[in-house]
């Protein structure tokens, strides 16, 4: 392959990656709202500050990375964040 082909291929991958990160950011906000989980957005939605069951979670939905502030646990993926959060249905069953 010529240098031009490599450059074009790289640009296509880069654009696709950018679209995926934007999609992840949008999906994460919708899912957290649907589940009734409290969160605030920072840096234009790039960083979400999520209220977990017992601690605050910093979550970057574009990359999927999350980290708890108090215990410094970390991982990747929205499911890991959801597991550490109290959903609306769990809140109503306690009352």
C-alpha cells in the first residue's frame, strides 16, 4: 500500500472512532436518565459525575473509563457504572 492509502485508512479509522465516542456519550446520558440515576455533566458531556450507591463515580463515556472517588476502583463500561448505582426502582422499593 502506498503512503496515501495508509493516511486515508488512518483518517477513516479516526473519524469512525470520533463518531463512536460521541455515540457513547449520548447513549450513556440517555441510559442514566432512564434508570433514574443522578449525575451531572462536565466538559460538554465528556465527563459525567455520577452519584453511586455510596460514593461518587467519575465516568468518561466516550472511552468508557470510570473511577470511584473514595475507593479509587476503576474499570471500563457503562455496566460497571450501573452496578455501582442505585436505580430508581430500588429507591422506590425501600420506601
